């Protein structure tokens, strides 16, 4: 057994792990990054990037279909799954190459192999042992399923759905959260009959209910079917189809079933408990500074409880590297982290929903304003409907910003600044937004909340 010593050893090279490694090396630390598959992790190889490439291809298909509406004569002949795959894989390959180059240029030692934590806090990879003054756990997450629902054949997780080389005629999506809604949107644009099955009463149930209802209306118009509020019971498959039965006895049959019911932490059989790491339903318990409670052992990304988002992983990785280096980065609570669902239309939010604000502060202390994108010139031009909703404390700061519509994900940064800086709408209202942009819709909401609506009553 050979022992290798570093300032920092990072287990898992996804968004959280590689961000920690990059920042630590920038701060002069020697770093080993242990990854069993490919640096970049879920987000780059199986998550954010390939799904957004698919969504872009889907958007192009919709534009071609709608071209006559803007006076362009075009016909959508067909979707070429191999062509879409080449485009998607090309984007991932390019980003992967760039990331590998960056990791190398920063002098980080990448170790290919499966790591396991030892009780002395070192990490074993095969016959080698990696010892760090600090160790960062960042092993990420996997696609969950439900009891009795076995993945395989026509029953897919997002990983298999991504690499599906056919466009299904009919597809069922179990789970109306971010991943389910994004795949539903893509498949519908590619011409499939899509049905989403969600046990909770709304699609994107973690969003403000006005956004969920708006998305449901938009999906209905797009011909995306959904069943809400009834739980899955069983799924059976044969050579040609899969049938899902709900608890109320209703059945749905399609070519494939995507199971998108959430992601669990990759923390089993890693030696964590033996090393003294506390787990809560499989997630690593951490304090606000991302310490596990075991001296010198930190955890970042999807294995920690909270929002499972790549940019949260980046932020946590950076913060841990800085803390190890003796700096004092600020903690970013989940409520200040922007969330985007990249379907058509998109849903984007930061801060709290109106309902949560009312629960926390009382109905009399909360003011919410909704601005319909029908009043926004740029949205009209690009052909999207939607909604901007801003929630504030009466005479106080902005608590939440919620957006619905094509391309609105790009606007959420402004909402994030408003929420995190505890801006009052009166502070933002004088900062007039460029015309014509979709950001004006957000400006209109701030103007209205400041008592001086421009293009609204
Ligand atoms: C379909 C899909 C779409 C998504 N879209 C978005 C999006 O648009 N925006 C967004 O912000 N988030 C998105 N996410 C979520 C995002 O991918 C995750 O939040 C992010 O990847 C978490 O980063 P992480 O570093 O915690 O874990 P991961 O990215 O999962 O990385 C963990 C790494 O650890 C490695 N590993 C695990 N165990 C070991 C071991 N024992 N030894 C060595 N290596 C190990 C794994 O191989 C993996 O590379 C999406 C996820 C999916 C599935």
C-alpha cells in the first residue's frame, strides 16, 4: 500500500468536489481529486448540460414548427435522434475537455478510482491511501425509484432517458418536479404524446402555486397531459409497452416510463458511519459551515440536505476550500439560491413563495404583485406568455421573486440580487430596465410595488 499526502483530498469530482479542488489549488493548497468516473459528475455528463442541450434542440423544433407565424416558410421534416445525440454529446465533450484542462492547469492531482473513507479519515483507492489534512466528501446523488418499481427495460431513469436513441410515440413521466417536467417538455416538442403523473396536487410542487398553475395551463395548451394528486401504485411492462396503475385504479399505457421521483445521496458503503460521520436518511449531516462534526472532514453538494443544484455545489465547494485556507466566506442559505426549471415555458424563482411568506409573517405583513407577460413587448415578440410575481414585506424588502415564461431563467439573477441584498422595491424601481427586454416585466413589478406602475393599473 502506498500513501500519498496532500493538503486536501476531495472524494468525488462533480460540481461540488471539483469546485472545492479548483478553489483550494488557487489558494495554494496541494489537492487530490478522486473520481471513479469522469470529472464533471452528474451535471456535466448526465444532468444539467446534456438536458439543456436537448431542451435547446426541442426549442429549435418548436421554432421551425411555428415559423409561418413570423412569416418564415419552413417545414419540420423530422427529428433525427442520432443528430440530436451528436449535438448533445459534442457539447458535453467540449465542456469536459475544458474542465479537464483547467483541473490540470491548476496542478490538481486527479486519481481515477473508487474511494472509500477509512476510520482514520484517509481515503483508500485500491491499494493506495490518500491522506489529507482536510478531506471533502462530494460523492453526489443517484436517481431514486419507488418501492416495487424496478428500473430496466421500458422503465427508465433520467440517465437512460438521455441516451434513448428513439423518440417515443407515447411516454409516461412519473414525477412532476424539475427533471420530469424538463423531459416532458423535450419529448412533447419532439412529437411524443406525454403524460406526467404527480402524486402532489401540482406540477413543480416546490414552486409558488401561481407558477405551478401557470405551467399547468401552458402544458395543457401544448398538449402535455398530466394526472395530479393521485399516487402511483404499480407498473408492469412487456415487449412493447409499459402500463402504470394509480391508487385510484386509473391506468396509463405508453412505450416508456421515466421515473423522476427525486435523487438520493451517494453515501452507502463508503465507510462514512465507521469514520464517525452522522447521516440523516442517508444525507450527511453538516453545520452551516459544511463541517461534518469529524475534525477536518467536510461535505458539499447533493450529499448534504437541501437543494440539489449544481450552482449550490459550486458555492459550497468554494466556501469549504476558503474555510480550509483560513478565509471567512459568507454562508448562502438555500432561500437565496436561484432555481430554474428549463422547460417551455421556464419556471425560475428565488426566495420564498407567497404562501411561505404569509406563514412566516402573517397575511397582513405580506404584499404580492403579479405582472402578466402579456404586457411585455419582448415576450410578445418571441411568442411567450407567462408571469412575474414579486413577494415583499409590507414597507419592507423583497422576499421572493417568481418567474414563468420562455427564457425567464436568465432574469432570475436580478431577483437573486434583490432577495439576497434585501432590497426594497423602492430601491430598484428607479433603475429602469432596457426596452424592449423581458427584464422590463420584473421592473414593472418593482415599479408597481413601489406605488408607481407604468404599463399596469
Ligand atoms: C437530469 C438532471 C438534470 C439536472 N439539471 C440541473 C440543472 O439544470 N441545473 C442545476 O443546477 N442542477 C441540475 N441537476 C442537478 C446537478 O446535476 C447536481 O445538483 C450536481 O451534479 C451535484 O453535484 P455534486 O458534486 O454534489 O454531485 P455529482 O455531480 O453527482 O458528482 C459526484 C461525483 O462523485 C463520484 N463518486 C461517487 N462516489 C465515489 C467514490 N466512492 N469514489 C470516487 N468517486 C465517486 C461520481 O462518479 C460523481 O462524478 C440535474 C440533475 C439531473 C440528474
